[in-house]
């Protein structure tokens, strides 16, 4: 960042604000950030309107010193123009920070200081001014720059998803894993997370650029204008009108397209979430994408039903990260597996919302089995729960903490209320439990019927008996071999490879 | 230096933004200040014009902004469209010429807008066509009629002179039929669906929409697309840039396609004029101001006569053999097709 590029620097700080001016060189289309500190005497510090005792007016000038049309980012006074009142305090610690985009043709910024309450003198103690690149210009400019040097046949993946931004402190979903995996294979990944990305997180590594969703049409324009010919657009569970039109656009550019069904969004909407979802738009995405995948057999079937032409929908379940497999490797030993049958602790990690976590079932089971302890890691539990003493809420934990806590568990549970929503889920926690060589008792969903060391209850009356059965089961070296082979097939690199093979197979 | 202020509600990629863009581009010696109230994604449209300043105020700052800039800057003209509430905030100090622009073809809408305007504050009432002028004059008191002026919208000559061979869109063996508009009563998207559904399967509808956050409306429309069995014969594109539109016009023309307008009224008919100026066979319902354009490529059809539109498309944009570009169907085949398709 450039700092303090003053034209006139004859003002000596501190000074009492009356009607001074400062002139500063600027560069158009960047952002200017101005930080000011101001103070008042103790005698005035408790007055109600010290917050309006002084202000700054910002005026941009062109190279001929003509006034430029004012910015709209700040309040505007019909008499003064754009302004901001100064925060003031007796000790001068109060700061006023102003960031505004430098308009086209601007070469100078005039800052006028005005006393606004003559009876409350205000002293300006400090001012710093810095310019930086505008946030919205950065990822598009970055992309244009990258594309200008890129071989058009090298792969580019555009991922438009309900997942959070890359580098989220606690959530890494399937789309995030795919982005990392594809970038590792040499692709350029243009990532559109649901909530956008922080300004300082737009470039994630060398090969992933993140964008606000509002930039999708612009990115499609830039990539197609650069005549990139190995592009895949992936709509990951987010079939809004933008995505549906993006699939159509990608098709007429000759790009490949994927619709990936990760959740039953229709059911999320029925539960009050995903208000952007419309089944007809998902239907169109399914019909128009060149490849359609789903994470669970139930969603696979639903997408077939949704497709007017009953197209093939490929099952690619969720998976487990190599990082987690490495961290949990110590648990995949026969000694650890054998020790679990002596444990009397039933564990769970995940969201605790009553929308799908079967609290009545868990409470009944805990009450009926006072010799067992139920440890629940996560958040979102309903208020005013009346829990038996052997149910412990441990709150949210990191993955490392979970690994440590789970060494005392005898079984991991997935007690979801049977619903259209939960039947479609392929729970990531299944893979994490199994990576820890933790037997699982689960409600029916996803791929739980295909996984080793897993008992599935179809009636809630079977839950506790299956828990007890699981805790009493002795596993062998053979079971461990089967488990390792299963986990190997579930590694995220293998899931990504399966997806890319499907994409490449499309003519 | 001539300085002009234009005030409008939505800064989007189509419609009025294009009108303002072409005006500013045609007069680089003028400074155009464009003040919008709401951001609908169109601000970047003006990036390449050094004589244009774009500002989006938000609804809470619009009044103060207009008061300030009309006091500080000397404008030769101030042009207001739909934001009639802003007129009272214009400062009289520089005695600017205040004009209100109508860009709606609908009499009821004009009447509604007139009801919100204090005509005494205005020096002129602008319309883009003689057709609109006739409608407006009928709605005005006789003392105000002389304020009506016709100022046709301008097309971008550089845009129209482009002749791109290498463009980014691929149609395979399909013949694209282009439509540009919105989901509103004027643009009448449903008739376009009916026309495409009446054409042989090799015709492919390309709809360019200007749309923001209208998921429910879009969903309803997709339902209609499926009802007409057009899901594989329609591409719906959103908020295209100028360069994308250039490539689109160019590729449709190269592929032997056509432009089709199903608007039920037009105050000017911008997209029709643009398509025709690009020498694209242009089929449009005969409405509003369209007869005022003098392009030979515009073929007007009685409004709502989808059969006539289909016939004209088949005539002007016959399906090409992919290899040699000759029409795939003879006229006899087309006539037979129409007889079966239309009359059952």
C-alpha cells in the first residue's frame, strides 16, 4: 500500500480544526483508506453532541483540478458534499476510518476539515492515508492476468456451490475438497462459495480464485472470451437461476457441465432453509448438465425421477481426507479395535439440531441403559433439554480434540430422524468414525448399508439393542483388513478421480 | 463543456443503460453523469467510456445527492426517467433544462408516470419514437403538447460494424433463433416458446434475459419450457455483456439463424433495430414504433400471429446442411410440415 502521498504537507499536527484543507495524490479505481484520530478537552467530553463537533469533507479532483462527481459511499450533504463526522474522545484514542473508491479520472483528493460545533473545539491528532487495489477488481483482474498466460487446453473448473469459502476455519465440505484436489492435479479452480469469500482470501493458493456469486456472469464472460477450451462448470447442489443459465451458457461454449446433488434441497426448503431452491430449476440442471452425480442412493434415485429423460445418475459418495486418515491411523490397530468392546461410551459428532437429531430416541436409550455414557460433540441443541445424567454435551470440538476424546468411545452413532432429508444424506461422520476404527450404529441413510462395522436400525426399537450388540462385538484382523480396503476406496482423491473420469468420458 | 445528468432507477445491463451508453459514446465531447438509485449489475458497462461518470446512490441518499450535484455542477440538460420524485430536488441555481423521458410503449404506464410529474417544472418531454409521441400528446393538456420531442435511441456503430469470424459460441447442427428481453408483459416470452415449438426440432431458441433475483418467475417459466417440450431446444442466457452480445449476434448470423421479437408493444424497439442493423434476419410483431425503422432486414408480422412468424423464420433462416450450407428442407417439405404441425 502507498502511504501519505501528500501534495501539500504544510499542516502540522496536532491542530485545532477550523477550516483547513489537505491535498493528496490518488490513482483512479483504487480504494483510499483514511484513518483520523481526534480529541476534545475534558470540559466538552461528556457533551451529547461531541460526535458532530467536527467533520471532514472529501472532494475528488481531475488533472485540471475540476471537481469530480462525488462518491455515493459516504453520506452526502446537499450543501457540503460527501462528508463524515469525526469520532472524538478526551484521550484521543477514538478513530475515524473512511474507505472510499477513487473515481475514474481522479488524480487528487481534497480533504476539508470543518468545525461543526463552534462551542466544542476539536483537535486533529493524527491522519494516515493509504491506497489499495479495489476488492472487486482484484479477482477478475487476477483471472484475466492468469488466463492471458494460460494454455487454452489446460483444465479449468468453475465450481458454484452451497459450500463455504476455501479456508473456512471449521468447515470443509465436499466442494472444498474437490477444489483442493483438482488444483493439486494442475487445474485452475474458480470457486463460488455460497456466502462469498473474504477480501483477503480471494486467492487461495496458486490455483484457486474465489469470487462473490454476483460475479458469475462476468467470470463466464472472461473465461469464454479467452477461448479456454477445457472448461468444466460444476453446479454443486446450488441450482438457482444463475447456475441454470450458466449451464446453458457453458453448453453453447462447448464446455462440460456437471450437476452434483449433495443434499435434498427440496426438503431443506420444506424445513425452512434453502429459500432459493425451486424443483423445476433443479430439474433443468439435471436435464441439461452433461454429467449428473449424487452422493447417496436415495438422491441418485431422486435425480433420476426428476430428469424428464430418466438419464443416468452416477453415485459418488462422500469420503475421508488423507489428512484425517493419517491422524487416525493409530486407531486402526487390532488392539485399539479390541479395546473398544470394553468401552461403555457411545459417541456422536455433528449438528445437534432437533430438525434431524433424534433427541427423544437418544434420551430414551440413555435412560434405559444407565450403564452407558452418551458423549455428544457439536452445537445447535434445542433449549431446555431434560437430559439423563449419562448424556454429556461436550460442545464443539476441533478434529484433533474429537480424535482424542473418541479413543474412549465404544461405538459412534448417527441417530437421525427418518425423513426425506436424512435418507438422502451421505454423512461425512460415517467415514470419520470408521477411520477411527469406531463401529457405527446408524439410522438408514446414504451408504451406511454398504460400510463395514456398521449396524443400521430401521425401527427405533432396534436402536438400543444394536448399540449393545455393537459394543459386545469382537472384531478380527480380517475385519480390520476389510475396513482398510473400504477406507482406501473412500479417500477423497479417489472420489475426485471417479468424478473427473466421468466428466472426461463425455463426448 | 457540455455536461448532462441522467437519472434512472435501475443500473442493469440492458434497457436504459444501453440507451445511455450509446448516447455518451456518440458524443465523446460531452460529459455524461449517470445517477441510478439501485444497482442491478450494470455499472461495468460504462468502464470503457472516459466521458461517463456512474453513481448508484441507494434509495436513502438519492434526494441529497441530486440536490448537491445540481447545485455544484452546471448541467445543460437534466434527463429524468421514471424517478419523477427526484425532479423537486433539482437545484434551480444554474437554471438547467429539465427533461422527462418516457421509454414505455404503454399508454397506461405513460398516464401513470404523468400523474406523478409537475409539468410546470419541465422544459421538455422526450420520447424515442413518433409512435410514442402520438400516444403522449393525446394524454397531455393542450398547453403542454409543444413540450413533446422525439429523440430516437442511438445504436452503437462500432458494435454493428464488427464482423467476427472467430466467436465463442457453437451451435452444432442447430439453427439458432435469438430473442432478447425480460419476463414482463411487454416482451411476451411465451409466444416465443410457442414459435420455437412450432418449428422443426433443428431450430434452437436462444433467450437472452435481463434478470435479477427473480427465482420464482424463472421457475414458472422453466415449467412452461417443459410444457412445450422445449427443454433440449432452448438455451437461456443471463445478463450478457456487450462483447458477449457481439459474439452472439455474429455466431447466429454465421449459422444462418434469425432474431425474433414477440413484444406486444415497443416504444423504440432497440433490440429489433440492433439485430437488423447487424444484418440478421429479424422477424418481429408489428407493434409500436417498429415501422419507423428503415432496415430491410426487419420483417413485420401481425401481432400474435405465431404461424406467420414460423413461416417467415422457415423462409429467412432455413435449416442449413452442416457441410455445404444448403437448405435442408425444400419449400414443399416446409409447407407440408406447417400443415401438419399447425393444423394437426
